[in-house]
C-alpha cells in the first residue's frame, strides 16, 4: 500500500516541479511585473483556506444537524455543487472577459447559464429528497402492517 501511494504521488510531484520551472521561466525575466501573477497564484489557495473552506465546513455541519435524514445528503450535495458552479462561473460573472476567450464561451449569458444550471441541480435535490421520503414512509408502513397468520 505504501509503495502504491509513493508511485501515485511521483507523477503529481513531477508535474508540480515542471509547473514551478515554467512559472520561474516566465516570472524571472519580468520580475517586478510578474508580482501580480505570483499574488494571484498564491492568493487563490489562501483565500480558499481562510474563507471558503471554513464557511463550507460550518454550512455542512449546520445542514447535518438541522435537516431531517431524507433531506440531509441531497441538500449537502446540492450545496457543494452550487459552490463549485459558483467558483467556475465567477470569472465570467465578475468581468465579461475575465478569462481568455474561447470559441462560444462569451456568446451566452453567464448569469442565465449559472441560474439555469442551479435550477437543474436543486430540482434534482428536490426529486431525490422526495423519493427518499416516500421510501422511508413506505418502509414504515410495511413494517407496521399486521401480518396475516397462515
């Protein structure tokens, strides 16, 4: 097991080292001008660890404690998907051309696309939760039914 973990970690470490070499190749010649890029690369993980991760943890704990069992899992999955979709859509919502243009990417309305996707996610949460509630009630009704004697 330890050997497998080491073998799985080696390609990741190699990719990390290659990324550092590429960044230094880019940043070293233009040092004073590359400081914003360095802050952008380092700022994302810092903001994630200092702000978003604690908020997500608190929201997850609250959902786990406040929601009834059939709703708990689907709502937690919906909350995670909402956060991920928000992270993915953020550059386009913040500035229209916040990312390098790709064919077809800027042709649509980013807000409408995000809201439509979230509507699908939360509709699925509602359907899955309702199915779970029906299953729980069906099991309870079957368990409380008197058995016929033969």
